C-alpha cells in the first residue's frame, strides 16, 4: 500500500507541519498534566508531547532529548496559532462533516476504506494518535472554510486588474527569474551569542538531510515560513544585489551560508531558475571544444571557428583539441553551469572558456529550436491573484486574533 512506502512516510509527516492543533482530552492516559490555557482551552503535556513527536517526524529528526529541546519552543508557537484557529471557527459555528474529513484523509494519505486498519497500524508504530490527526485535519478544513466565507468577498478582481497583470506579464516575458527559498533569523535585540546559537542549530538540522522547506516552516522568523520559506519566482532585477550575488554562486538545490543583513541573518536555497514565459521545449544543438595540450592557445582555437559546419578534423589535431557535437538537447536537461553559459545567447555564439577537471573547454551554439513565449492564461492570473490576496488577509486576520487572545502557558 502507498502509505507503507518510505517516500509517502516522509510526505505524510511534512503534510502535518501546519495541522498541529489542540485536541480535547477524552481519556485519563491522555490527560497527564495541564500546563496552561489558551482562551477557554486547557493545554496538557500530552498535547505538547504529541506535537513534538509529529514535528520531529515531519523534519526527519530522531526523537531524543536534544532534538526535543530544539523544537519545543516552535511547537508552543504553532499550538497557540492553531488553537486560536479552532476557537474562532467554533465561534463562527463552522462545521465539517465527518465523511468529508475521512474522505480527505483517504485521498491525502492514499488508503481506501478497507485499508484503514493497516493505516492505523502505520501510525501506531510511531505512537501517533489517530484521533489527534483526525482533529488536526478537521480544524485545518474548518479554518479554510472560515477564511473563504469571511474574507473572500473582500477580494475584488476587476477586468482592469486582470488586463494590468496581463500587460505586466507580457512586458516581463523573456526576463530571468529565480525560484528560491529562505530561512530568516531576525536580530531584534538579541546578542551575537544567541544569534550564533540559533544559526548553528539550523546548520546542524540541515546537515542531517532534513528538507530545507521543513526547517524554514518551523524555524524561520519570516512570513515566508508559512510556505516553507519559498519566495516563488522572482525577477532578477527585483532581487537585492547581496541576495542575487549569493544565488548566482549556487547550483540548483544548493544552499548558501547565512548572510548578514541590517536586521537579520538569512540562508538561501536555489530551487530553480528560468526565463519567464519560455516553454520547456527549447532545444539546443551544441559543439563542445576541449583543449587537450597545455601548449595550445585557446584564443587561437576560437579564432579558427566560424560555424558548426566546418571540417574540424582538418583544422585541429586530436592531440590539441577534442570536439564533439551534441544535438537537440532540451535546455531544461542541461547542467546548471552549461545553462548559465548559453542562456540568452544566439546561434553562432562561442561561450567563455571554462576550466573543468584540469582542462579548458568552451561551447559553440549551432542551433536553437523552440523556446517560444507562452500566451498568458487569464484564469491562471485571476486564480493566482485571488490566492495571494487571500493568504495575506488570512495571516493579518490570524495576527489580529492572537493579539486579543488570552494566552497563559508555561513554556519551560
């Protein structure tokens, strides 16, 4: 079954990152001790223990004392937010049918009605309470329903707005974009020792092959933490120079070190890069030239090359230059270094010389196919604008509720 596979195991716990919510006590063994209240809800040590287990699994850390100390504060922060969501949804009399919750769980975790017992065993192995999980999903669905009912009507999408966004897209089509994520540690009034400890903790977790998104979700102090630190596709011209210079040093899926800013320290991960609006079918035909002999002058070699149709066997000897043709390779499949060498270059262009494995080489662009600008889909523009605005309104609304909530917890 799907949920028995390791990749789904990881996916399952990552999905729980934003679903951690207080569950009413229904048995003596789940009570343990009350550690405080959030408005009218009593919070117990069982609530905290369950959420620590889930969080450690979600970021793939072992359940031990050191790692529990690392995540405990963040668990309290998430518990506060999620309990406030529950209180507000109950106040507005929001309800979700049980069959909708179960249907969502089956669809999300990939089990049928007949597989439920096996799924329960899957949770039991790591002492995950199924009832807590069910309640978490219920509350998240309640919150989403509440947000749509309460805030969606405030979002007005006019034809003028769509036309404006469409015109903006057309003006920017063909420009470079970076998709990257961040983890932010705010300086606030912390001393350098405290900031260094926070950064070292994050370095330590990332060194254990924990996903960047999971760590950002739990430890980043930026609003982007809500989406795993992902900032989406950002135009090169809109990126701060210090950030851009670090991104340009990274290969796809690589992470930077922490970079100091006026008010914070930030670490970046490059997820992808592209040219806006260009389809994925762009293909290149390339000729690669590698300089074999140290006595061969690279500039002299480049001077002899005019186009890809030359008879290079008569121009160069095998001892001085090695050359080979690469036909119709998709741009998306090329190594990051090669992409940077040829992007935005025209047919007949010779790239700069690169030293690799002790030898110099360069490329000649023989042909380019595809790479057409995709026509903008107005429905996609409308949906993106709506979701972006709803996310901002939702966060503002939650922050307002937090300021007026009565929170009394012993986080020690």
